C-alpha cells in the first residue's frame, strides 16, 4: 500500500518522515521526491531515505506515476 504525503518545506518533510518511521516504515521504504535536486539530496542524506530519481521523465509524469 502506498502512502503519499506532501510537504511545503524542509521542516514539514522531516516531520512526515519521522511520522512514517514511527509507524513502522524503514528508511528503505521511504522515497523523497523534490523539485529542487540539491534540496532533495540534502534532505535524503539527513533523513537516510531514498531519492526518487526522475531520470528521463518530467517531474509531473513522475509524480503521477508514483500515485498509480
């Protein structure tokens, strides 16, 4: 089952990730999708989560595919 949360900023993202970890998810289960590559890299390093790579897709298509 997929659980998707949207965060407006770094603090909110960190709180959401902490919430998922407390609910029993592991850092290997949590992916972070961010518009800004540097922000995504910094936050995934800080929270030990995985970055969702958008290689050849646009950001919109990637987000839609994650929801499906």
